[in-house]
């Protein structure tokens, strides 16, 4: 039994946010039924995105709908608020939330009072002031960006196939990816695989006509899988005629020309930015303690250090790694820790409400897996190194076991099975980005070339 009625506010609907709320609604089932507790989840999207599947969604191996989990269905005992938290006054136990409704009403932010705060807003892309990046760069962090990138790549192949201008053709068939972490390498591997397959349906495009370039500022890629597997990945990518540039930075992409720090210049219509993430800006709009990197200072019990009734985990939290040999080391901000932290976090909130001792989060890193395209991958799990087909199979098996809900597991498995029986789909649906353009033109208006004010809407 909780001591008194508890209002729990969960900020964010990603890994930590969804799994923590799910844990809370299970552990507080009776209290929720008796109106002794309420759980409010504030999230900008009505779904949780399983990001490890974004590269396969971009390549068309998985339907975009099966990469996301609808929060209202999974968190049926929680109150879901679609909006952005713009500020938190923890001393007053209030959060200011901007929603679609507040924007239409013009009334300003809505205030939500709480007793327990769970901060799990995740992270945002970390960009640099590179000329042309804001105008021409493409991110790869959301399902919308993944599908948009797939459409974009196929549209560039259409442009190259139909133009008579050799310079335009060369730029259309040059694809630059910046960042050698999971997102960059997996996205590049899957999309190169897809484009290579799609080239067979173009009478005047061959796979060797395309240039795929990976730019990484450090001296290695995929550091999570170890140095040896990182070197293997570089060799494997180069074997596929992918130009891997280590210790190289993107200095400009203005005028659709990628200029690298080694002096190379590539006319290109595609620059994909995956060079890291940073904590969500909402953390700076709180009165909670942050470390030098802008993450919340947390204890091993996932409580915000020095702030009672405030909790955090995932990308937003600097959680001490109690299993590490080196003192002061923190848990890596990845999905492996986020999933496990959410369970402990949900339990500790319940323990706190019931006056019970808190649990300590302790998880020794198990390893990593990465896909490099169909039937290709690398892995290092519990010290064992795998590459090629076995690593690719382990990648799919592991993530299929981790994707939330049996519904999603069954749908993804069915799509993989069908993909093994039939040919790939290589259709571009670029018109989805401007769905009203044709009607506006038919109605006598001028179709807008700008994306809608809220591209996510209620999807």
C-alpha cells in the first residue's frame, strides 16, 4: 500500500519512459484501480520507436508501422499527453507542457503537478556549425527520417537514370554518411545493400556507378564491438567499394558539395548526419543537478542526486556503473542499459512510495551486435567474436527478442519470412512528405515545398 495518493509524471515515451510506465502500471495495478495513484506520460509522439530496427525499415525489410509501439495500447492505465515539456520546477513539483491544443488555443503552456518525477526524455542529434548542414543534411534518429531517407535514395537513382547532365548524375549517385557509430554504419550498410539490389531495375545504373562514403573523425568505427571487429568492418565495407575515411571530418556541405578535412570534395545530393547525440534540451530547463556533459547526476538507485522524488535513466542520466573496475565510470547511454534501468527505476519508485528499501542498478555490459546489410554483420558478445552470417543472425534474433509486445514480434518475424520468399520492394513514396501537393495544384493553389509545421501529427 502507498502511503498517500501519488501523482507520477513520466517525461518521455522512449525506451526508459515506456518501460518504466509499463512497470509502474503493473506494480501499482491495485492502487490505480482504487484511484490511489495516477501515472501521466508526456511524450512528443504517441508511440515508442525501436531504433535498432530503423536501418531495416529504411532498407524496406520491415514496415515502418512495425518499428513503433503505440503507447495508448500498451500503457492503457496511464494518461498519455502528446506534447513537449518546456520547463520543470521541481521545487514546486510542477512541469510546463506545450501540446498541440495549447498551440491552437494560444494559452501558453499547461502546468502539470506531480509528486514523483521520472525524467526520460532521451537525446537529440548532436550537430556542429558546419556550412550547409542545416540546409542539406539528413538525420537518422526517427522513423520519419528513416523512411524519408529511403525515399530520398531511390529518388536520387530516378534522377540519375533520367538526366542527361553527367554532373547531376554523379551528384545524385554520391551518398555521404557522417559518423561511424551504430546508426551510421548500419544505415549505410542496409541502404547500400538496398540500392545495389534496386540498380538491377534501372537500365542505365550499375552498382559500381554509385559512390558510398563513410566519414569518421576518430581512427576506428563501431567501438562497441571491439577494435578487431571494427577493423573487420572497415575491410568488409571497403570490399563492397564503400569509401571509408577515418580521422576525417566534414567541413562543409554548402552548395551540395561535401568538403572533407583531407581536402576531398564530393558533389552530392545526400549527406546523412549520424555523428553522435546529446542530452535533450529540456534538462537545461530544470532546477536539477547536471554534470559537465549536460546529463542528470544520478545515484546507483537511479534517483537524481540531491533531489528527492526525482528519478532518471537512459540517455538523460549519468548513472554510476557499479560493475566497472575503474572508479567513477558511468553506464553507457545505450538501449541495453536503458531497458534494464527502466525495470529497476519502476521498482524503486514503487519502493519509495511504500517506504521500502531501494534496489541498486548493476549490469555488466554483455556486448554488442551490428548489421552490415542482408546476411552480413559483426558481433562481440561475452567476449566471443562473430562476423558474417552468424553475427547477422544473432543481430536479428537478439533484437526480435527485445522489441516490445508479442504483436510486434510476430509482425516483424512474418515480414522477415516473407522477405525470404519474395523479392525486395524498391518503391519510393516520396509524395508522403507533401501529401496535399497534388490537391493544392488541382484546386488552383501553389503546392508548398516546405514540410508541414508538425510532420508527425497523429501518426
